[in-house]
């Protein structure tokens, strides 16, 4: 029988914290750790399996023989099995062989805390320690100013395995290759942040990474863990923040994963009405179990700590906080107060956000939450969930619905494009045009635009111009910035060949310049979440399908005047009311030749008149481009 030395990394205090659900650095204790014990190097293993009567480590070092290395169960009723195995080191492949008190068959499970996993379809865990030296000290010292809610926040959402592929080799770019190509591309496009769809290890490609089995391991499809650190480092050195999609809402039933881990419903809720997701055919975490809460919060902190991540976009929050989410009558039970809120999940989310911001006040958590649940992005001290931001799904839905209409009908639906401003300041909203909007037959964004090719591109330009001047932060999914015609396909690269054609080249330049406009004008980002940063000039010119508004920063001199013409008609001598006299300069126009437009622009400075209009004391006359947005600034 192989040698297992009695050893522990846990103190009594660690165990008390774990049992109470307050141990937020479990990755330092559970899992596999290369250490020295009594002068002998090897690996310490620790796994939580309270309903097991025997646990052993099986791997390539003992020919997968479960009789060789039996772990010792702790005496403190924590349910933790542990032990040190000499001479097992970096690169060893292993699993836990678990004999349960509740199941007749032996269970073989991957390590929930493994830092590296085998390349799917293989399912083993790998002993791993990363000797990585970070080079992002400048970013880490300054990121509080880059990640805060009064800074420009324009996010490029990326699915790493399909952004760009080596077609001749039938593979994705590696982390190293992405550190060159993707980083320079995001920098060229002037995005402030990048967001990766889930990179934690997942077994099934069509899940896009949202069905996770290795919560502490970046996917091996693209390289080693330290190579992913190199990618994050490369973004930071160029002044670009990195956000991860994070999935605490559900996990798959794969045999090697978390499901029925020790023969019991250990990580998932035992009641199918709370523990099984009918849409995704997956299991739901038991948010009321202390050890599970500690697992999830430890995982969130792990990426912020070990990988210098700047934010977590938390997936499917609505599915967590509602007991009746996607369930018919009789398929769910009310909470103790008779409501449909999942009180345990709500409590967990509050604790998650409190812990993240306490430990890392210079990052952001972002909720993908699609309902009217109140105060998602308000502090927990006010009764909120405590997120930094929330996706503005209503804006996305109404905007795309409006732009899908033929332009001659838009005058009857102007309320759809203006309605978002009635609730825009109820949350800290991020405006998303994400991967969810370009799949499953919804068409690409440009594919929804009406008219001939020129009109479709002009519609697209004014849509994004409206988005970038609307209050809130921004998120675009990859491919949107080159006006990709086809829906996103996770199995193939973006259609980069489109950049052989001028309309797509011009549109790519337009998005880059729109990001610059956003970053260089404080009025567009200094006050993004309160009424003080926005003021209507006119929203009722339905006949012309024109809206106009101010965007304002902390300094009155930074005020911008924004005018959107959603019709195909160029409008000459169009009068706009303003609150003060002065000289205005058009600083941005989506109809410029360089963007593929008709060049109805205003090259000369415009002097206001003392002429009452739009309930304003002063006004000016300008030309509005067809399907265009114009932005003016006082000299």
C-alpha cells in the first residue's frame, strides 16, 4: 500500500470558519498542494466528502489503484479527508475514489479545487503550482481609478475559443497567441475592458463554458494556468481591465463533476424544485448550506486574488433569486413568507458582494439580471444586493425592437426609444449588446436593420451612437464592431474576411472612434447613473423621428448636446433649443465619409441665437444627417 502521511493545512480556526460558511480562501487549504513534509517533497490532498466512509487518491502515479493511497478523515466532523503523499508532484493526474455511505458504487470525482484539468474529453485533475511573476504593478496600483463607477467603462465581450482561429490547423488561438493578437486589437479599438465568457474548465463545447466542472482551473483548451495569467498580464500592461463571466447559478450533472459528489446532494439542493434547472438540465447550488457558500465565495476571490481579475459578471442572477424562475404552477414552493423569492440565494449574493468589495474595493461585480427585482446594484446597507452594476436588459430589448422597424413607422413608436430614460437611474446600468443577441435565430445586429445596405449600416451607426451617448456603461460582443452579417457560431472564427470590404472597414473605424469619443468626454461617463448626468432637450419630435438631449459631467463646461435622427431624411435648418448662449462645435457625426456616410456634417462653428425654443432661452440651427447622430460641444 502506498504511503500517506498524516498531515493537515487546516487549523481549528479554519475548520470553524468552514463549518460556518465564512472561510473565503478555501483554495489555500482544499485541493492539491505541493509541499515539503519532514524534508520530503510531495503533494497534500484535501477533499470535502462528509458522507463517504472511504476516500483514496487515484492517479497516474499509482496506476489508478484505489487501494494504494487512502486519505484520513478529520476527527472534527468537518467531513474533510486529507493526507500527504510523498513524491507526487507537478503534472500528476488524479481523481478521488469515493465510497459513500449512501451509494453502493464507487464514485470517481475530479478535484473541485484543482488548479488545472486535463483537456476535454479527458476529465482528470492535475497537480499544479504556477511560478508566475506578475508585471502589472502599475495597473494594480492605478486600477481603482480605472474600474470605478465614474470612469469610462466600455467592454469588449469575447468567447476566447472562437474569436479568431488557426483555420489551417483547425484550432483556437492559445493564451500566448491571444496575449499578442487580442490585446493589441482591443487596444486599437479603444475599449477600456475585456470580458471573457466563462474560461473555467468545462466539458461540453456547445455550453460555451456556462456548464462548469473545474471552477478553479482556466480551460486547458488554450494552454496552462500561467499562460492565462500571462494573457491577463498583457491586458493590464496596456491599461485594459479584465472581467470574467462567473457562473454560481448552476452546474452540469457530468459524472466527474460536483453532482452527487459523495453520493449525496452535497453541492446541489436536495429538493428538485430548488436543485434542478429545467431549462439547462443542470443542478442548482444549495445556497443555504454554509460549506457551499464558502466554496462559491472562495472561488470568486480566487480569480481576483490569483489571477488579478478586475471584475466578475455574475451569470443568470434572475434564475437564482426567483423560486419560480422558468417553472410552471406546482413546480415550485413559496418561501416562508409566501413569496417567490429565493431567500437563501438572495442572502448568498449579498454576502458575496460584501466580501468581494471588502477584500477588493477596486473591482466591480456586474449582475446579468433580466427582471425588475429592485436595488440589484444598491449597497446591502440600503437593502440592495450589492452589485456594482446591472445589465440593462429592458434598454436592449426596446432598442433592438425599435431599430428593427422600417424607418417610416418609427414615428409611431418613439416612446420605445425614449422609455428607458424613465427608469435609467433606478440602477447602475450597463447597456449590453451581448452574445445572447446574436444566436438562436435572432440574427446578427446588422441583420435586424431595415433598408438597403447603406441604410443598414447607417442604422447600425446611429444605434451604437445612441448607445454610447445614453447614460450607463457599455458592452459589445465580438463581431458587432465589424458588422458581422452571420450569427455567432462558437465553432468557427469571426468573419474577419469582411474587413476586405469598405463598409465593414469604415464601421470598425466608427466603433473605435466612438470609444474614443466616450473616453475623451467626461460628460459621457462622469455621472452615468444619476439624473444629474442627463437632461432631455426634446423627445417629442415624432414626425421627424428626432430626439435630442444633454450629457453632463461634474464640470458644466464639459456639457454635450446630442441629436439623433432615426429617419432616412436629412434635415436642413433644424432648430435645437439650448440653455446657454455660446459657440458650438460638432465634434462627432456618424454620417461622415470616413464612416461610409453621406457626409451631411457641420464643419463650421455654430453660434447660438437668443431665440426661445424647446423651452430653452437660446437655440441654434444645424443640419441633421439621415439615420445619424451628431454631438456638439461648447467652445
